[in-house]
C-alpha cells in the first residue's frame, strides 16, 4: 500500500503540472508555499475532490498550491451515500465594475494598500463554491426541490483580513428575476395569482424598451436586452438592468495567509431567506423610479430606515422594541427555527423566505396593471408590496414571518403548505462576495449595485451530479 501511494503522488503532481503549468506562487518579496506540490497532490487525491469536474478541481488545486493557512475545506458526507455536487461557481474579480476594494485608482487609493484584494504581492484573487446535496433518508435527492438539504463550501485565495469597524465578507447566491408566466385568472381582489402575471401586465411589460420583457425571459428594469454586471459599468449612470434576489451564504473573515474557507447550509430552515427588502432604498445603490440612476447617496438616504426591530416595513406593521427588540434575557436566535414546541421557536425574524421576496418583486416590477397601477414610484411600490405579501403569510398580523409561519409544512394564503415560498438552489444563477461594514443592514452593501463586490461568478450546473464528499461528518444532523 505504501509503495502504491508513493507512486501515485508524483503522478498526480505531474498531471497537475500538465493542466496548471506550475504551482502558482507570489513574486518576490512575498514568500512561496514551500509545500506546494505536496499540498496540490494531497488535495487532488482527496475523495471529495477527485471526482469533481476538471475546471472546479483545477481551481481548488490551484488554491491549495498557493500560500494558505489551511487547505480547501474537506467535505464530509452527512448520509450513508456521498454528497452530490450538482452545481458550482468559479469566482474572480473580473466580472463587475472595478471598485476601491479591488483596483488602484490614481489620486484615490494609489498611495494606500488595497483593503480586500492584492494579497501575496498581487496574486489574483480567486475562489470556488461547491454546492452539494445531502442524500439524507426521507429527504429529496432532487436539488430542484426546496425541501432538499444542501451544503455550500466556499474556498477563496487572496482576501486580506479585515481588522476594523466589525467588517466582514459575505457570500451571496443570486437569483435574477425572470418574467413570470401569464395566468389570466386573477384573485378575488384583482391581484395576479402567486408566481404569475395577468394578461394586462404582460401587455405593459412587452411595450417596455425593445420588447425583452416577455414570459420566460430574464426581466430587465428598462425592457431592453439583458445587461448583467460588467467591468465596463460606471456607477451610477451605467448599471446592470436585471433585478437580483440575494440569499446570504454567511459572513466570514480571512485567515493569516489571506485565504478563507466558509461553510454554509442552504435549506428552508432559516437560510433560504432574504434580507428585508425595504432596506434596499437605503443601502446606496437603489433608484427611486424605474428610469433613474441609484440616488440614495445623492439624496442623503443611506441608513435612514433600519430593520433592527422586525416588522413589515415603512408601509406595514411597526412593532414595539420591547416586544420585538433583542431581549437580553432571550436574545434573538435566527437558528432556533425547528423544534417540537412551537412557542420556543424564533418569532422575531427580520428576513423573509426567498420565494416570498420573489413575489414582492413581481408586484414591484412586473404587475404594473394588477398591483397599484397608479403608483409609478419604485420605492413606494416596494414598501407597499412588501407589506402586502408578508401579510398573506403572517397569520398573527405582527408583520413578521416567524419560524412557525414560515415553515415549509405550514399552510398559508389558501395553499396546503409553504413550498412555494422557497426558491431552489438551482434557481440561483450567480454568486458574489461583498465587503460589508457594520451598518445595521442585512441587505448587501450598496445593493443592488456592485460597488461593494470583491468576487463574482456564474452558476455551472453538473448533471448528472458527481460524488463530492469523503468520510462521515461526526454530527450529521
């Protein structure tokens, strides 16, 4: 056995050399990884890496060869069968407008260190995101099913540690709003059915811009062809015209060698949930009207409204801080989602399920005839839609979707359960990493602009899925 292992290791290093060229090391005066070949071979041979698609495997091995505090995260199985990789994202800094976190600008930061990228004497900042399904007994093995349990492993090389103002990095899976299908039968109140638009809505959308907004296409705020974030963007006058829904993949910092390795669970138990959408007009990247550039900074509105006390926003329920604030005798615990006694489950959520956020955005952007047709102010439409859609699920009228109300098995709004309220992991076509600051918001900084982005990538589906774990998690709940 030892003889076989000794023969395999050099072979792996040789194969890596053929695909990657060399172990990528920082230039002088930064210090190389003296164990690069050994680290690359060890990671390439690992059971959670060996079966991965070549582009993903090569990027992970590339990270292993660089200077690091720890190797890319080992993925353990949480069921009798191996976890299954069904999609991934390759991250870099090239897919969005350069900003002060990623780029040197003469006269602005050319005599100061880059505060996010630029580590290891300028090695490009790169990352990978592995999205795997846990084939647990009794749970779906189809990643398109919102009831499936999913793990997300992120490995990044080249992010500086953040030392000040309680700052952090945050990963986000992004779903870009599509034009909804037409259902000609409205609700009793004239509103479109869940997940759909009316014929009158479709007619108005089709007349926008160059006619892009027809059912099945990615929605654009101006009706013109899709413009995803690009390096040629210029804040605030040239921005992406799509409508993103951000689901957090958790917050993190970097390690000593400027690498970071976050782990996150994606499921309906509180993680496939979205920040309070009414925060958006006050993050710095949101326009007041459809035809305006982002103007919160210009208008002095950044931070004007907070969501620290949960509720349904400026046009919804305003709750008492005594009842809904962070009680020191019973601190808010968003992870206290599941339990046998409903009264012990968390009731002060600030977030809402991702599919409900999607429904809010249909009201705001696509139901121009069936939701407040008289209202053309984007900010007001957002506030009204948020309050209205939360109310459909909020059975006790407190403006908050509690753990019980938001449980996937709870019935609401005439539906037998809440499956519709959750977007599946496969619906998230993009991934971004942002540099955050302690501003009190859950929404991404400067959202939906890319002014706080430090990395991004697009979804790569893997079908059929491949094995992506080795060994067994000691606590595979």
